[in-house]
C-alpha cells in the first residue's frame, strides 16, 4: 500500500488536495438540477435570445465579434492597452467585462446570462458605444 502511494505520488501530474464536496455544494447542485428540470428549456431560449440581441447591437456598432453563439461574447482584436482601457470605461458604466490577452492581440469579453433582461443588454450596448476605442487602437499589438 505504501509502495502504491509512493508510485502514484512520483508519477502523478496532479499535486493538489481535493476535498469532498461540502453540504452547501451538494445543495447547490441539487437546486441547479431541479431548476434545469423545471425551467431549463425556457432559460436556454432566453439566453439564446439575449446573445442574439447583444450580437445584433454590437454588430450595428461595427464591432468585430468572434463568430459564436456561446454566451461569452468576445470582440477584438484590440491592443492589450486598448482592451484594458475599454474594460475600465465599461466598468465605470457598471458593465463588468474581462480584458482578454492573447499572444498577439487582445479583446474584451462579455458574459451574457439567462437572467439578464433585454434592457440589461441594451444598456451594455449603449455603454459599449460610448467606450469604443479609436480605430488606431484596433489590430494586433506590435
């Protein structure tokens, strides 16, 4: 048994301690599963509608969105400095985003949630319009 533990310890690539889920974790998982059974389809339809609304609004502003219907909507490329600036300006408007840094360029990502209203999406688009960066900031970082 000690030899087996030693062998696993030497060959394993995982070096973290994993605790069992807490009672709170189990209750949260149970609640999420129950919600999925009762409201999951409606929530997914609402989420899809919010993503489409966001994409239409951002496209109307001329923003270059990555082509995906996944709830994380990212646009760019922006220089890292421009992405950070835009994320700060949006945060000052109450819109939480994430500046994304890639190897050559960055962008700004929005997470669209099913519990967002159409008005929430419209406010994000309005803030995005006000936060747009100059064309000189677009493109890959040098």
